[in-house]
């Protein structure tokens, strides 16, 4: 595996607040993204990996604010890893997919 030094990991929970992302019934992408981001952030902290979470609540962030929070965490350099969570809608007809 490619080993390199990193200064930190920025975990972004995509969407949030007034931007729900994909919606299906009572499921909203923003809620799933936040749960995934909170888990990842907690796990990185447990492992001693320098990390920051962009949002830790259901908060509306415009693109500029989101990018600023990402860049302000550890700077804008190649030794920063940014993970932005998204669970996108695949379109389709809503039918179950089976393995063939």
C-alpha cells in the first residue's frame, strides 16, 4: 500500500440543514451522511489520527463555508485527506436488485 505521512483527515457529512440530499420515504441522505461522518470521526480519534469533522449537527452550509472549514482544518495541501460522505440516489425503478 502507498504509505505517506498525512497531517490530518477532514471528515465531511455531505448536505445538511435545508439541503436534505437524496430522499426516499422518511430517509434523508443528510442524516445518513452525518451518522457515517460521526462514526468515522470518532474512530479516527480512537486511533489517534489527527482529524476534524466539518459539521456534527444538522446544519446548513453553503459551498464557501464548507470549503473554508475543510481548508482551515489542516490547510490546503497534499498531505490532508478529505472524506466527503454522500449516499446518492441511483434513480432506477425502485425494484430490488438481486445477485446473479
